[in-house]
């Protein structure tokens, strides 16, 4: 990069940092502003909400037999519509909010999936939200219904769901109106110890001066990572899902263009995007597929390896584009787990006799060693995809957190030294560190995609290798 | 620190799992069919084509050099042949000239000989005809002498003298 470019880039980054700073300063007051605007909205939609609430109760609300809760809801709904707008926080539950910058919370919030695609604090793109609760069925709506504001916290409930930190939560405490849209106040959380002595965070939504417990969406970690089966499932086109779709479409478009160029003129020298893709394509083919799988069989697995590599790389890079939402798909364990499961299946259904023999009855070792090796190899079967899953998610999440932490310096300095001067000092420190980290993350994006692919290729190679004893 | 306990990016959720699986499988299937396989095959074909054209070029070069060597050989043979032909021609020419000279000489000498013989024959013939002439003249003279009856001696002597002076050889 030439010197003038560096200067322009630095100037650009300073401007951006100042914009972030000003947004953050705004943010400290925006909670009340958001609430006010949401209140106005509620007034405008008063009739809709009211009607909907009635319909819901009359036709579908009681099918699941929780009639006590239902009745309570109805009364509350009426009360809310008649005089609830400005009394959402009657008891001052939201008053204790500290305005201090929370780096951990911010980082986790930014790398989490969500039901809203936010670009800075400015643009909030609503996403299709598909929620399923066994006791009330499916809900299909756009997440704009939540009227999300600062920190992607919603101000409106929709059929018993609320948005907190960009994610849909379901209100489980009885008494909350489960039908229609209702204005609510802030969110609170309480930390408690569960029966196993683990810390557990419970979120609450404040509605008409009372706290109502929220259920996070169901996760299948069995409580291992703080989740578990709850009262609802979220099948939304989330921020991560949207990013996947966009990256998949982008890659498909680019590769289609290249493929057409090959079809049009097969023996022409490649140019433009075709040349770029071909370089990477041939690198994966010649350095990954052929050496590990062999000249004879590589063509069968090449599309799989290419799909893995380019999809991971595309998503890694997509997440690195500043101000494009910093989506963290490849840093999300669910996504990498799915990839790992697919790799596990592809490797093992292609395993030949030799492969299984080497796992369960290793040739060439004494018989008493064979069971030990079988146990080790058997575990290895599972550990291989497990490491794939953890490595990719860990690396990419770590990169995102590092960048967010360096950007967070702006606000930390602002908090320590107070106001704009602190922000500017933080910006001065933040920019070189962030630039360095972003450069590093671009390398990491390639390296992790490459590592995932090369390890997959080596597992496939081991599974399909012909042994000659 | 509350967030670390519920580290949401690492919580496996059904929705994201479902969509990830669906999108990746679709991506894999479509990319394999419409992009990766065609591209891989096109690359393979192109590499094969490049290799075969290189091989062909090598072969052509080999053939060319073979051809050239053959040409050189042919040229050398032709040159040799030409030299030989020239030499032969020269020899023939020399021989022809020599032969012609010899023949000419022989012819010339033959002609000379013939001419000599002719001359000799002519000479003999001339001598004979001269002898005959002289005889006739002598007889004439003798006749005339006899006819004058020898009237005086002196007159006769004169006559004989004049007659003799008339006899001129050639």
C-alpha cells in the first residue's frame, strides 16, 4: 500500500471513529428517546393492537388449556391499552441503568446471532422471524414488530415475544399479554445459582412496573453452555442465516461467471474474477485435494472441499467487512458444528475396509494392544470433527472479540477520562491496533478456511487410502 | 461477567443448525453441479490441451530437425554428384577435344596423302601426256623435215632449230 492510501485510510478511520463516538454519546440518552418514540408508535397503532388482542383470545388463545393465564392476559391487555403507555416503569425498575461502557457485554452482543441486522446504531434491518412454541404454535412476522432501539432492545412485545439484545425471547411469567403488540419498558437480569451450583442468568422484561421472566430460545447443549430446551424454538432467518444466504448467492454468482467463461472459451487465458478464483481453486486442488486424497479419487471430493473452503472463507471475510454488521457466522458453534457433522458423515460413509480395520482392529500390533488402539481410534473418530468445530468457531470469534475490544478502547478511555477528550485519546490508540488486528484477521480468515479444508481432506484421504501390506 | 455464562455464539440453537445445514447442502449441491465440476473439468481439459500442444510442438520440432538433417544429407549428396558430373563432363570434353584433334590430324594427313598421291598421279599423267606430245611433235617435225626433202643442209638445220625451240615444256 502506498503512503497516500494509508493517509486516506487513516483519515477515513478517524472520521468513522468519531461517528461511533458521537453515536455512543447519543446512546447514553437514547433509551428514553427510544421509549418516547415507541410510545408514540403504540398510540398510532392502538386500534390494531387492541383488535388483534381480542381476536387472538377469542379464537386461538385458549386452545392449549392455560385459561387462567389467558384471562389474566386479557385484563392486562385492556389495562395496558387504556392507561399503560407511560406507566411501563412505574416502580423504577429501569432507573438503575448504569451508562458505563460494558466491553464484555458489547463484544458478546456483537458476535451473537440475532433477529435483526444492525449496521452501527443507524440502520436496523428487520428480518423474517419464525418462532415456534409447542404450546402456541408458529409465529411468522418481521422483527420490526419489536420496535428495536438502542442495543437492539425491543420496546414492543409481539404475541408474547420480545426482543432483547437483538434476539427474540418469550415471556413465560403468567400475566404478560400473550397476544398482540404491547409496549414494555426495559430488560433486567438476575444472576442466581442453579441446582448444580452454576451461575444462571435470568432475563426479565419490565412491563407495567412488574418484571416478567423471559425464556431464551431452545438450545441443544443440555445446559452445558448455559442453554437448554425452553418453551420455544427460533427458526428465524437470523442475521447469521441472512449472511449465509448472501454469501452463498455471491459465491454462486461469481463462480457461475467463471464457469461460463470456461465454457465460452475453454482454452483462453483466464482474466478478472475468473483468474482470481482459478488461482485459489487450483491451490486447493493441487495443495489440498490431490496430495491428500490422491490423483485417482480427488475429483469425487473436490466439490465438497471447494464448497467448504469457499463458504468458510466467504463468511469469514464477510464478517470482517467493517460496518456490514460484522456477522459472526463461522465463529458460531452451531454453524461449525453442522459443518463438522457433514464432514464426519462424508468421511465415514466413504471409509473403506482398511480404514475401519485400522480403527477397530489395527493390523501389525500385538493382540492385547488392539482393543486399546480401538478405543483411542474410536474416540479419535469423534474428536476429529470436534476439533474442526471448535478451532474454526474459536478462532473467528476470538478475532471478532479482539477487534471489538480494540474499538472498545475508544469508549473505555471515554469513561476513564471523561467525554470527548477521552474518546479521542482512545481513538488514537484504537485505530492502529484495530488496523493491525483487521489485517491479522484477514490472514486468519484464509488460514482457518484452509486449515478446515486441509484437515477434512486429510480425514477423507485416510478413510479412502488403499493400504498395501 | 454475566454474559460469559450464556455465551450465545457458542450455544447451539435448532434454528441456526437447521438453516446452516440446509444452506450448506444447497450450496454444496448447486456449486458442485454448476460451478466446481465444470470448472475442474475445464481446468483439466485445458491442462491436457496445453500438455498435448506442447508435446505436439516438441514432436514437430523433432520432425523438423529430422527433415533438415535429411535435406542436408541430400544436398551434400547432390553436391557430390554435381562435382562428379562436372568432373566427368570436363574429362569428356577434354577427351572429345583430344579425339577431335586427333581425328582432324588424321583426316588432314589423309587428305594430304591423297593430295600427294593425286599430285603424283597427275605428275605421272602429265609426264606421259608430255611424252606423248613430245613424241607427236617430234614426229611432226620429222615429217616436216622429211617433207622438205632436205633441200639444203643449212636450211634443214635452221628448221630443226626452230622446231626445237618451239618445243617448250610447259
